[in-house]
């Protein structure tokens, strides 16, 4: 009988320890969740979510000013005053109309409203400096995501614009993939830029403090990135199937431009154009 009482006391002590440890674990879990929920969240749009595109044909879009943007997006219940209430242009197939050698599929000028452009197909624009599949001029607070660009002289062109996010787009079979001129503090990430006749991404000497990362480049004739600007951050970008053999060759370009230091690789390679 005494033996059983001792065992019971030991079992009770073990059970109490288990209860105590579980209580501590539960308490720490609750504290951690409360801490995470209390952290401030950035008010930015979700741009990396894959969605099924159900596009509608649309004529080229040209918007100049906040009032014109508000009017174009009227009836959607948005005001463009924050990312939570951003205006949205989405799911359009647009072929640019060319007049005197210039034409964009979507052209946005002189706005600072919050605008999301997503899930669009944009083709056949012309005009190296003043046009593009999407041409953004003197704007702020625009997100361009999950769009397909093909056969454009410039896929995405930013002119005197800032705080533009270009994420998760496919830009191919044009002249220059993405071009920044006089544009600062923009983010270009997660895009696939391939089979363009010039550079994948071109930054002119007046474009500063842009961030370019985790993009994929394949067989762009001029090279991957031409950075002539200042203090641009360029890192973790990928190249498509680099091959160094036979007529393929590799050389390194070190660009030091007014304090901007990047090490970029230019590879002429044999990518499979038919791969998807």
C-alpha cells in the first residue's frame, strides 16, 4: 500500500510539471500572437498572388491628371487616396495605336493617386522616350503587376516618376524591357524580361535610389542591366540558362557611377526560346 501511494505522489508531480510546461507554452504563444498582431503593416497592394486572367479587349488608355483618373475609375467605389482604396485598371488586352511613330497601350501622366494596374496584356507600342506598353510620366504611387508585355519598343517606361512598384510581370520580344528616366525611389522585382533587342532594364544617369532585385533575364541582346544612375541597389537577379562554351562567352562589367557600385554580369548565352 505504501508503494502505491509513493507512485501516486510521483505521478502527480509529473502531471503537475506537464501542466505547468503546457501553461507556459500557451502563455508564450498568446503573447507572441498579440505582439505580431500589434505590429504595423505596410499599406501596399498584394502583387505576387497568381490569378486566372480573364481579359477583355480595350482601346488604348490615356489619362492625364487626378481628375481624369478619378473619372475613368468612377463607379468602382475607389477614391485613390490610399492603397486600401486604390483605383484599379485590370484584365484588359490592349494593342497600342501608333500616330507619327508614337503610341502606348496605357499612358498615365501627372497623377499622385494610388493606382493598381494588374493582369493586363499590352502590345505593339512605339516610342523609345515618350511611350511604352505602359508609359508613366510624372506620377507617384502606382503598382504594375502580373501583366504581359510583348512587341513593345519599351515594355514599361517611367519618366520623372517615383514610388512606382513593378512586380511579377513578363516583358518579352521588344526593344528595351524596362526603362527609367529621371525616376527615383522605385522598386522593380520578380519580373521576367527576355528576348529583347536591347537591355532588359535601362536606368539613365538621372535615375537614383531605385531597387532592382529577384528579376530573371534571358537572352536580351544588349545585356541584362545598364545602370548609369546613382545609388541604385541591384541584387539577387537571375540569368536564364547561362552557358559558357564554344561561341558563348562571359565577361564582367563593374559599373561605378557617381557613388553607385554594382557588379553586373553580362552573358551571351544559348537560352531555349521555345521553353515556357
